[in-house]
């Protein structure tokens, strides 16, 4: 039953009193950029405090589980909404969304005019809710995205460092051939190859040995129980198990969950005054705290960092931020679709929620499509895909003074290049297989999931809003270290690139500024 899971009190009290404190480094947000910054600063002997607006996600609910199941959203699932907003809104003619109690749940479906942006909320950021697909882009694509960054250094040092720190590995190909839970991916491969498309395995941070045991029935199921969007209770190496665990083990890092940064402004005696609202699990402010930080790292994610920075510039808190703030935002070209297979191409009732394979048509058609699961527990004869495409459109965040909120000027029609790119793959496969697109997944008679992104990128682009290492122009001691640095596209799933770039930038910042 929705909302029936009772939650015990989550840790909301920081390890030490924040109000009035002075800290050497304050990190806003605990996703990839924030976790890398915290670990490396702490290893360099700097005490770090992290403010995170979401919950700690370290305490089980009354069902004994920390995270809710994707098939049964409950109070834990969504960030401060009264109705779920699932990426797949319909199935076989039935709407899937349901009422839920308003709560600081794990998945934010943040709505702007033309797009819903999905983001993770809590200690671990997007790593709590994502598929763990850990893809290093092709070197030539990286060079096109961030031409000012030395690619030799990235591929020689920082991508390997990020992959090791995140615990990335690839599925055992022999097991893939026989595992019941990847029948859907094998069907996806067959169809891709019959149409002449390159098919590639996608690395992941999920523990593949654990998944083998799930399939064998010797471990509690997580990926094989449909867990993903609202967190995985087992198997996935989120930042809680990797970078953040190592950061905490240094003894120099403290984290305050349910603490939302609302302002950063120069402090009279040097450094920055940071204003933080402590919120309850229903989203109400219960205390407002002020501390002083020598250095502030914006790691609130592309959307969170951009929203804060456009506000701080417009309201005069950080007046010397430049005109590039808020610009260069893109959706990584995300678009989803499903295909209806013939009855002889069953995709399996048991599907691992962790995708492991993709169709690479980037060079020819500007699309990289993941073969995604549809873990409904029943045979659907559907193939489902998330495409990452080369979409040229870039939006801008701005501060609406009258409404007191940040706005994004993305337009739904801007997804058309993404749809066209995805069609270079799926029109061909449909023609070859004699199949059709599903029209029941995103509404009634709607083929394309073109209303959303999981991969917000940009808004404080490297080398534009910041210098070549993320130092914000105009205010020394302020840094951007998250997905906001990347100008709207990475050609693949973004978190390995966000992590590697953060590794590169923090190394330079520690050497030069601290
Ligand atoms: P992020 O991880 O979003 O962390 C930012 C943190 O800051 C969050 O915890 C926020 O709650 C917090 N925050 C925001 N504002 C404030 C504030 N004012 N005060 C305090 N805290 C604040 O940022 N990427 C992949 O590479 N592979 C995948 O398989 C994949 N699957 C995805 C699936 C889903 C459903 C979603 C939502 C995303 C997925 N992504 C995937 C994207 C990936 O998770 C995302 O690019 C990174 O998490 C972004 O990392 P950042 O460090 O930029």
C-alpha cells in the first residue's frame, strides 16, 4: 500500500554544531563531484563539511529495507511530491502514477517548462538512483566536448582513477549468454546485429558476482527484484560504498543530511558566509544556520549548482560572477522508446534492472542506445531503450525575481533532433524485423519519451563560467566541481566523466590553491 512504510527517524543532526562554525572547506552536495572533492581534500589534510539537502539513506523502514521497490513506489520514492511521476507513465493503456505522501524521498522529478529532470536526492546524489552504467566516452568524442582539457592526461590518469574509485567492471560474457535475467538484452543484441549495428557491453558499478548469486537464488535479490530507480538494497556500489566511505574513513569529513544551502556571499573577514536551511522530512525549514567557509565547492549537480549560481548573481550575493553563469545546459540528448516484438521474441519475465548493453550508432547517426529493462515481472514482448543522442540545443537558467525562483528555457520541441537520431537505429530495426514502436508507455498513442532527462549537464561550463579547473570567475575560493561544468553532452552516460574531471580539477586546486 502506498505510503504505508513507516520510517524511523533519519540522522539529521550533523556531527558537530554547524551554526556559527568556521570550516576550511564546505562542499554543497554529496554526488560524484562532491564526493571526489571531499575525499581528495581530506586526504590532503583539509577538514571538510558537506551539506546535503536529501536524506542519509542509512536507516531501514518498517519493512526492513532502506530503499523502496521500483514496482511499488511508496513514501520513500519521490522528492516532495504528492503524486509519483514515473518515467514510464502508462502500461497497456493503464496510467501508472499514484498518490504518495509528501516526503523527502530519493528521486526528484523536477519540472521545468519544457522538461522533467530526474535527479537523486540524498547522501550519494545520483549514485543512489542511477543504473550504475559507467561508460568512458571514446577519446575523440571527449575531445569534441571539452577541447581545452588535455585528453592524454584524462585517458592516461583521471579516467583510470575514476573507474578504479567507482568500482567499475564489465559483465562476464559467458554468463551473459546464459543468464535468464538478460534474455531481453540478448534479444536487443540479435535485433541490433541483424540490422548491422555495432553492439557493445556497457560497464557498470553493480557487483556482477552478487548478481550471479541473485540469479542462482543464493542471495537476496535487488537488480533481479526490480530495484533501481528508488535505490538498490544490495549489489550496487553507490558513492555510499566507494568515495564517500573512503572520505568518512579519513576522519576529516562530516556530512549534514537534510541541509539545503540557500546562499553563499563574501564574509567580512575573508572566506564566504554560507546560509543553510535544515529541513524536515516534509520539506519544511526547521532551522536556518550560518557558517563561514574558506573555500566553497558547488557540487549540487548541474541543476542545483546552476539554480544557486543564477540566484546568487542576480540577488547581488555574488555580484562578480560572469555572464556565462546558467548557460550551456543540455539534456545529454536523452530520449526513450519501446518496440513491440513478435511472440517468438520473448524478452523474459525476469529482467535485471541493471542494463548491460548498448547499440552504438554515434558515428553514423548520432545515437548511442542502451537496451533497457522493463522489469514488470511479466512477459511483455517489449524491447525498451534509452538513447543518448547528439542534440545541438542548449538552454539557459535565469533568475525570475518576481517569482523568486530559477527557470530553464528548454523547449519540448528541441527533442526532435534526438528523436531523429534514435530513429536512425529503430526505424531500421523495425523495418528489418517487421515490428512496430510501442505507443502505450509514455501516454496514449505516444511513441517517444521526449519529456525528460536523467542526464542534466552544464550551466557553469568549464572555461566559460569558470577557469580551466572549475574556479568561478570573480570570486576566489569558489569552485564548481560537478556536472554543471560539462557543456550539455558527453556522448555516453555522464558520471564517469563527471568523476574523472573532478579528479583532475581537485588535484590542481589542492596543489595550487591550498
Ligand atoms: P548529483 O549526483 O546530482 O549530486 C548533487 C547532490 O547535491 C544531490 O545529492 C542533491 O540532493 C544535492 N543538492 C542539490 N542542491 C543542493 C543544495 N542547495 N544544498 C545542498 N545539497 C544540494 O551531481 N549516469 C550514468 O553515468 N550512468 C547511469 O546509469 C545513470 N543512470 C541514471 C538514472 C537516473 C534515474 C538518474 C536520475 C540519473 C542517472 N545518471 C546516470 C546520471 C548521473 O546520476 C548524474 O549525471 C550524476 O549523479 C551527476 O553527478 P553530480 O555530481 O553532478
